C-alpha cells in the first residue's frame, strides 16, 4: 500500500486514462461525447471562477457513465444507471467532499430545480426529461427542504446548470490536459481536509 502522497499522480493518471479510453463514447442521446460534455462543463465552471474542487466536480460529474458497460439507451429501457452514486463512490478514494458531494448531488439538483424553477423544466433536453422520471421526478416538499439544507446544495445547483449547457456540438474548449492541474489541486485540498 502506498501513502496518500503516492496516490496523487495515480489519481490524475487514472482519470486521464479513463477519459482517453472511454471518453469518446456518446453522452447518452445528446450530440456530444462524454469527453466533450465533461470539458464543456469544466470550462463553464472555470469561467465562472469556481474553485479547483468545483471545476474538478464539473469535469467528473458524469464519470459514473464511464464506469459501467450499460448501453447509452438504458433510460429508454427503464434503467437508471445511478451514475451519480457510482461516481461518488469511485471519487471518494481520492477526493474530499468538496469534489464528491456536488457530484453525488447533481441528479438531486436537477430534481430540485425541476420542482422549484418553472423555466428550468422547459429548457431540459428530451433525454434529460426522459431520465428525470427514472431518477424520481419532481421532489416532495420534504425532499426539497432536505436538499436545501445540505451544505453542498449550492455547489450542486451551480454544477447542474453548467451540466445542462454542456451539450453544444463541436464547441471548442481547452483540452483535457488543461484541467489536469485542477485534479492535482483538488486532490491536495481534499487530503488537507481529511487530515484536519
Ligand atoms: Fe451531465
């Protein structure tokens, strides 16, 4: 077993490798690849001057889709791949809650916004509307207030809005390597917090 310090390059290398191996798969029924979607979301976070952890969360929010072999049309067959839970479980091995929790909550944030923001539901893409039903649909009053009281709900809502706009075919973005430095930084922050 290595020390935590030994894991840092391994974490960055493993994430970059995963995107290189599987990032060219289609993002569900959207007109962008998983990698394009991740880069567009991360780039929005960077332009909004988010911190390193939230930029990394934006980059990795859908990494759960790359961790299974279910087909991209699974929602059309009534299957929720629970990608947010898969991603959070996988990311916890390297990152602290500032990265992990917005990722875990990004589907709940969609349900929350559908419940509280009438304009939000109207601008969702058709595949996103389809998966909404599988993900639990709109929230009850109790679910909404539980979501609001989560300390990471604001970060999750911000991430969700970047997620929803990160579906532009052929949009030029910085490359994956550009965001690798944020992976290192977010790893350091997470491990500092863990030691407190
Ligand atoms: Fe997404």
